[in-house]
C-alpha cells in the first residue's frame, strides 16, 4: 500500500526553505554595509534555529515521523520570536507546520 505524503508539511518546509535562502542572502549581502556586523550578530540565532527547523522538517516529511514535524514547527515559532520584525514571513510555515503535524500519522 502506497503511503500518502503530507502536503501541508511539504508546503511548510518549502516556504521555510525559500525564506531561509532569502534571509541568508540578504544577511550575506549586508556584510558590505557599515552595519553588517550588527546585522550578522542579530540574525545569526534566527538563522541557526530556522536552519535546524528546516532540516527537521525535511526529515519529518521524508520519514513520516510526527515528532520531527512538531519539532520543526516549534523551531519555526522560536525563530520567528527571535526576529520579530520578520515573523510575518514565517507565519504561513508555522501554521502549515502545525497543521501538517496534526494530520501526520506515525
């Protein structure tokens, strides 16, 4: 019997991955500015937690384990709190991550 993939979790991880690449590019581009060091200092915890969340999200999607999906959604939430100005961009990933966790059977 073919196992059905969780579409909500896939969308959450794809959106978070795109956001991660976008923010990482912006932060690396700002290193040429005079406030580049401050930008890197403030955004590093946000990026690290988001990267770990994206990795957990991909593992949760690939293996079908609900624990990884929940951990990814929680890490997206904590990452959004660390960069509250960018939290609006992570809200769809957070909501879809928790919906994906609720729909995932393991």
